[in-house]
C-alpha cells in the first residue's frame, strides 16, 4: 500500500526518537525569567505533570487516543507517555514559577533566582 513513498512503518527505535522530542517547545531566555511554551494538542491539564529538579524542567504526561480503531493500518499521530527534560542553565526561584494551560498550549514562566544572578561574574578577555 505504501510502496513508492519511501516510508515504512515506524520501528520502535524511530518511535522512541520521535517521543524524545515531543512535545515541541519554544524557549525564551529573558533577563529575569525563562519562558517556555509547549504545544500539547488534544491534551488536558490533568494529563500533564511539571517538575523542577535543580536547573532541569521535566515535562511529562500521557496522550490518550480518542478512539480505538483495530483496523487502523497507519498513523503518524503520537499516543502514549512522554517526557521532556529541559536544562535551563539557571537557578530558578521555585516559589514564583507560573504555569498556565489553555487550548492545548502550556505556558511556563520560570523566574531566575536573583541571589544566583548576583553570583554571576563577567570575565574579561585579554588580548
């Protein structure tokens, strides 16, 4: 059926590779905060979990199929558990982290820890 398209059915290793980069995210590194947006179409807030471990944000959850089709031959839709780990590179003020989820879009604001920022020292480059 798929002859000539130069695609085959995804193997488990390909599926695992795709899973490691899903969901897709946008990261903005501002002066006082890191902002992350993740698109999670077809998901609800109850399906998503956020954890902050040191300077690593962990985004995990599970996307469930809306219907069971035993005769489905091919699907590029992702269903199942996922986990993304994003190294932020900053100490984060954990008490001020904000996260909102609306219409399948997750927005996270991670304020940088001011005490940690004051420990940053610019190093001059000598000629």
